[in-house]
């Protein structure tokens, strides 16, 4: 067992956070800015690299790890939280937008999970957060996530988050599932991931679902989200006052009245 063994508890329904219990000397690694609260006795440190704690390669190895994270759109830095006290301590980490937190024991998935670029929240020290290149040209150009996705490797606990409601599906060998490209959260390494174009000119032009969808072929497990953050953000932006073709600032008497009282033009 190379990873620290951590206990945890999830709180909330649609606005979740995870509370991690650390024994003396145990460490959890998290995305910068994800901390909600921590108890006295936990020491916080900002680090370069992928969070695995592997110092092989010296400074160049750390720079390579940080550079890989930059390619996935994440910060160059990660933060470690170590229990330096004498008893059990707790640290809590919150999801950045409404949705669910999914706890994953990587030892149950052959030590590797592939997920969307911004899905990682926190993990036991020893879990490596790297990049997974999609070798197929179609996936790279039209897959919504581009050529690069995140991969979580190790044998400990990792926590990923996604928007809306999450469903876990187990695909039998050869079984195929077609999903919107933005709705894929994570998958095990054995799942074959490809992109197909929507058939039919009318469906492609007027269906409102985009020109492409993801094809997931088993065996393996996949996690699907009902509300990708990009979809939520686009709806909010389209309805914002002052946006061309956006929502009216007078929608709803209370909202419109408050906007006018505050001097909206």
C-alpha cells in the first residue's frame, strides 16, 4: 500500500463537501482553493507536481509534474494537509459548483481512473494526478475535452466532483453507451472512448444537441453527470442582463424591481 489510508464522510446533497479524517502523520492532497475548513494541528503546504509524493527526478521531475497539470487547465500548485498533531484531525473540501462528489478507491479499478479535466478534488497522498492523451483524432478535435483528460493513478482514495446528478453504469464487454460529450465524468481504463457524428442533416442542424456524441464501449465502468458546468454556465450567461439576445432584466417583478432600484440601465 503506497497511498495513505484515509477515512472520509460526505455531507450535503446538491452542494456537497467531503470531510477527511487524518490519523497522525497522514496527508491528503487537494486542488488549490478547494479547502473549506480544517482543525488545529493540520499543517498546510503548497507543492509543485502531481501530488504523488514521488521526488524522483529532482527539480526537473517536479517541474514536469507541474507542467502536466498546467496542460489539463489546472493550477501549477497543489496543497497538502498533514496531521502533525497527536490525535485524529479533520479537514473538509468543498465542490466548486452544485453537483456530487464521487469517492473512488483506485485499488478497486486496477489503480487508474480517467476523468474530465476539472473533475479532481482531493486524494490521499500518493495518488498521482496526471494527463491522459486521447490518441484518436476524432476524440481530440470533437470530444469536448480535447486531446487531454486527467488520469488518477495509485491504490488509495480519490474524490472527483461533477455537476447535477451522477449515475454509475457498468458496461458489459461490447456494450455501447452514447452520451453527450460534456456529460462524461470518468471511466475505467478498459473502456473504449470514441466520437461519432450525429446522423441525419436535420438532426445535426436543428436537434439542439450538437454535432457529435461520445461512444463508450465496455467492458468497464463509466460515470455520467446530468449537468455539465459548461452547460450551466452558458444558460446563466445567456439569461444575464445586458447580454445580446439574453434574458430580460425585467423577468420576474421582484428581480426587475431590484435591478431598477439599483440603477440598472
